[in-house]
């Protein structure tokens, strides 16, 4: 594999192949005639924190949803943790076990308690005994500071609490990479911080993260690289400081002026 | 600006908004027109109920053995009384009725065990109810094993047959319906078209036709020498017919589950069957309890149609008894009895489904 041509961050010296968590080469995707992803080339190294931003409809969510095959790409190669993503269901499931995902609308399982939400995948996918799965779930629920709600159902929690449970649920599978798909966009303003705090802690612990978000404060604090997408293309990619202070492309400047403008 | 420094104590509600008198005033006598309607309604109720109660209870005759024991002023329950064994067991030999009784006892015990929340070992009882009990019931009812005399299925009848048809139909139709509903949403074109054709075929044909075909036409297609029991043919026809309806009910439930649920399950690495079995189906089935029970109730009542292929379910045996020359003219009593028994079972199912809905409601909004 060649070093990514798009790596402008300056953080990465050429690293060995096993350090690449996600690689995308010439990835294209269409919804019918609509070209959502155009020639996407990028890579994520182990421990990197990447923030993807861009106007709505720019393909950011589609991009990260391709990584665990919630969306199918039609052209190009995606390799996750050294495993090439193909049509093979077994391989897709193998990749999904190592990739955690947090959704905009939490998608907790409403018929299960918070604790069961966190245990169901370890028990049924990793075949852990119930006791072990529950102990582990309680540890992660404590980490996201919601252990006291373990016996409640998701419908009884606030949005911010639900999203923290969703993060714990993903962590229970010990993922190598975490994908965040606009994790704070559906939250009331006063709840955004409690979720971001958890995400910052996670980043500080060295988790490899790909985060689609409009929280530029978060990007400035934790991101190693910020990627700007528009109309299905990666327009600009840079370390946060140069990205925010000195954006190169006109579209990036426009976008940043719109979201930071007031 | 502070309005109130001290908290206001709780006060009781005004007395004219509580109690039965207040309720009556608010709901039945809130104005001259409403009062008029209430009185008129009570009068109609009086006109209907009094003669009914007089006929069914006060002037009715209960004890006796022949029609001469009836005064004929009210209902002649003597008829139902005299024929009761037949209504329950059909033409099952009198000497062997203890076998049917054991099955009845087991049947109702298992249902009660599964329905009463306090009782333990639900899972094992359910497994036994679905696997062990049907085999035991078949051995007992049919006989031919362990020195039990054989009782051919054409002698089974009455309520026993109705319950047999209904419970086999329900237990069969639910899983087949689930598989068909999942298949209809499948991405695999062959599976999908098979399920669509299957569902649309069975939904497009009247049940009477299905039963006729099962009893008259099926033997024509089977190689000579092979014969399938008439009861088995009716069971298969009834089950497949109802499973098509069940599939559409469950498909409605599946569609109501947000796509995000399956995506979240997929993102955790679950296989298709785990996503369905652990995440999507439990929610869909819970949501569809009213529809599923509705299908069960209609299945329960549809079992009466087996009459036309010569099986005597409860309604069939009542009708047969009505044509007995000793008991001519008691059709009202016969039909009221049959309707009452059907109503008891259907009403219990309906109440149980409402209870289940409340119990399984985890109060979630998405």
C-alpha cells in the first residue's frame, strides 16, 4: 500500500501497514443516478482522531457508513483493520465486530434495559457468559457516568443519557475504531456537553475515532485531522489549527464562515 | 420579583367533582337532552334485558333427560344438558373419554401456567407445551400405542376438535407467518417472490374452497394407496390459510420498526437472524399483539367451517344434535350455547392480549 497522497496533516510519518485502521482507495458510490461519494481516498491510522465536516448532503455520513457496510460502495477498495471489505457476509460481520458506531438518533433498543442494551452483543456475538457481560457493561456504564440508570429502559432517559448509553454499548464490543455519525445533532443544547465530555475522554485514552460533527470546539480540542467534504468529495484535509485559521479552499472558507460566523 | 415565598399546601378537590353522584351528573344527566337520552336508553335496555333474562334464567328448565322435562315457557337447557358429553367430545367412545379428559386437563393447566406470571420455569413449560404435550396428546387421543384402543379421527369432535384445530392452527400459523413476513421483505428475489406468491394465493382463496380442495381434490393428486387423514388435511389447509394473514399482520409490525434499529444491531456485528430474533421481531411482535390476537380469534371461529368437509366441531355437533327427531325445535338453545362457548374463548383471548400489551409496554418513545 502506498502512503496516502491526501495526508496533509504533517502528523504522520510513513507508518507500517498494520497501523492503518481504515483505508479507502478510489471509493465511489451512487444512489441511483446521484453520485454521493466521488473518488474518496483517505486513511486513518491507529489512535488517530478525525473529524469530518461539511454542508448537509455532502456525503459525510455516507462515507463513514460505508466503513462498516451499512451503505454499499460500488467502486474502489475499503480495508478495515487489514480486512478488505467485500460482499462476503462473514467478513462484513467480522469488520462490524471491530468497528463501533454511534448514531445521530442513538438507536438504542427500546425493548431492552440500559444494561441489556450493553450486554446483548457481547453475549450473542462474542458468546460471553451473562455475568461477565454484565460486569463489563457496568464498568463501561460507569465510565460514561450512567451506571445508576442501568435498570431503566431507554425511553425513560434524556437524549444525552441515551447517547452516552449508546457509546457504552459500542465500547462493550471492544472496538478498534469508533464511528460517530453526528452524535450531538439530535440533542438539546444543554445535553451536548455531557456527550462531548465522554467523547473527549475516549479520545484522550487513545481510541481511534472518526467523527462526523458540527461541533467545531470538539474538532479543535481533540482532532488530529479535520476533513472537509462537499458534494461527495474530500475538499480539504488538515490539522485543526491550519484548517480553522487558514483554510485553503474557497468552499471551506465559506462553510467555516457560515458555521462560525455568529 | 418574587410572587410567593411559602409553598401552597395541597388541598382536596371540590367535592362535587368526585364520587358516583358527580359522575352520574357529569356523564348521564348533564342537561335536559342528555337526561332524555339516558332515560330512553334505560327504557330500551329494560325492554331487551328483562325478556332475555326471563327466557334464559327465570323460566328456563335445567334438569331432566327428555324434552318432556321442559315446560317450554323459557329456554330448555335440558337439551344442552342431555347432549353435553357429545358437545364436548363429539363421537369419542364413552369408555375412552378419560383420555380426552387428561388432554383437556393438561391443555388448560399449561395455558394457565404460561398465563399466570408468578409460576416458575416458564421456558421449560413452554418447550413442553410446544413439543412434549402435542405428542402426548396425540398418543392419548388417537391411541394404538400402549394397549390404548385406537380412536380414529372421524370420531373426534365437539369442543375438543374445535380446540385442537384452533391451537394447532395458531401454533403453526405464527411461525410460518413470521418466516413468510421476513421472506417478503428479503433482498433475495427467489425467496421474496415465493413468499409473495404464497401469501397472495392463500389470501385470495376463500377458506371454504381451501377446505373443499383439501378434502376432495387433494386425494386426486396423491398416488393411489396413500391417503392423508381428513383431519390432517383440514389442519394443513387451515394453518397455511391463516399463516398468510399472519404474515401480513407481522409485516405491518416489521415496517413500523425504524431502520435504525436494524442498523444498530448490524453495527454491533449481529447476523441477520440475530438482528431479527433479538432486536426487530421482539419489538414488531409486541407492537402487533392486537393484530395477531385478532387473527387468532378469527382463526378460532373459522374452525367452524370444517363442518362442510364432514368434521364435527362444536358448532357442527350442535347442528347435528338439532336434527335429532327427539329434540326438534330447540335450535335456539343449541346455537346460544355454541355462541356462548365461542364467546368465552374469544373474549378470554382478547382480555389476555390487552393484559399482555400493558405488561410488555416499556413506555418507550423513540
